[in-house]
C-alpha cells in the first residue's frame, strides 16, 4: 500500500508531553529524599556530628549530595535504557536529601546548621514534591500526539526483549487513540505500529509484575487478611484517642487564654517537653494548640460519622484532618522542635495509608480504562 504524506510544510508542534512513568520516578525520588534527610539527621545525632575535615578542608555532606545529583543527571543524558530512569530517580532523591539537609548553612551568615526555619524549609520542599507526584498521578494527556509519544518511549522495551503481553495491550490502547489524530503523519505511524504489534510472530517476554504492582498486591493481601470490619476498627481505634484528647485541648486552650502568665509552663509539658521555650513566642505555641484543636475536632466529627454508619463522610473528614496535620501542623512543629516532628509525620503517613486503602477497597467502584478484548 502506497501512502503519500502531505508535502506542504506545517509548523511543528512542540508542546510538552509528560514522560511515561513520571509519577513512579517522582515517588521513588521523594521516598529516597525523605529517607536521606531522616537517616542523615539520625546518623549525625548518634555519632555526635562528626566532620570530614583537616586544618584547611571541610567536606560537608552537601558536597556528596551535589555529586550524586550530577551523576543522576549524566546517567539520563548518556543512557537511554528504561531502568536508568529508575536508578537516576533514586540517586537524585538521595543527592537532593544530602544537599538540602544543610540548607541552614546556606541561608545564614553564621553557617547555622540548626537554624530553626531550616527544618520547615526542608519539609516544605518534601511536601511540594509530594504535590507534584499527586498532580502527575492524576494527569493523563489524552491527545493522540501524547499517546504516540508514550508508545515511542515504551516500545523500546522490544529492544531489550522485555515487552510482555500486558504492556503490549497498553501500547495498542495508546495507538488506538493516536490513530484518530487529524494529523496524517501521526495517524499513519500509529496504524503501522499497531499492525506491527499485532503480528503473531512478535517475541514477547513473560509477564513480570513491577515493584509497584507487587506492593499493591501485598497490601491487598494484607487487606483481605484483616477484612473490612477489622480495617474499620483499626481506623476507629486510631481516631478515638485523638478525638478524646480534643476535649482536653479545648479546656487547655481556654485556660491558656484566661491565664497567659502561667500557660507556657503547662504548654511546654503537653506539647514540647524537650524544647527551650524561651526561644519562641507564646503565639507559636497557642497557634499550634489551636491547630491541634481544629484537627482533633475534625477527627471527632469523622468518628461520629463512622459510628453512625456514614463511612464515606467519615473517611473524607479523617483524610482532611490527616492532610491538614501533615501540611500545616507538622510544618509548624518542625519550626518549634526541628526534626522532632518526623515521628508525627510517619504516623500521619500510616494513617493516610489506612484511610486511602479503605476508601479504595470498599467505598469506590473499580473502573477499567479500556477493554482489553476490544484491542486484541
């Protein structure tokens, strides 16, 4: 079949196309980023902050972070293999964590590693990367051009003998969309590639579940073992102490406003036992207490929803409270207590995992994005 392409020159389209697997790579990077900062801080604390230095040189760990960032960049510039992207994402996360951990030294005249705003800055960057991941997770460019881009990138697995039947189904779905393009060069290439991928002589690799798929399967198996009732009980058990403590917080808040002269000492024992409060204004402590009260109230409302059978509303309210705690309360806590807030962040992340899995498994219907039988 002879197909002639139009000879008339057309202005090229160079709009940005999101890389396939960008959400996965960003998530790997942010995990390594968080692990790098937490591990570095804990290791330095345990070893009493040692230094690689002599009378002239002082090699800070930000230097190693910059070196890892450079390595990850050049790996992407030099190699085209798919697994290089995953490796680069992990290395860049570790490098960024080592580099940004010393932000206090970069923004102060005294090179103060323990500068109070340093921890909130690091945590804010962590949150921004998480937000970027969520945006990429939800975004799906549906244009034929974007579909063909994804095919041309992922079809490279054929060269590594790593394309399995399920991946072929995904590529055919993308090509089906690309073939509908009004631009002839896109639709023609999509149809030719689709014809090629349907070839019976095509050598396909056995399907191997990705790490993300294995984690999802493991979580699902744990969920099935626990069951819906126990899952809900765990959530309620986690929310009840916070909700109960809300009443106490309300009493303390009112008392603190009525007796400001004596409030600081009790607030220090309740909120920040290891912190020298003379370095902070009472306003910060009252602000944190107010936020804690607000979040606790939301948990209390969600608990009422759960106990009265309104599980969807209960889950949404609890997720809102947990996200508010992660993004606002923990950010303030990082300022007041530096990296003493990491345990709270970890607890909130576990709570989110419990809530999101419950919402996904029991409160949302499963939807297929395409029908495999219509493609093969």
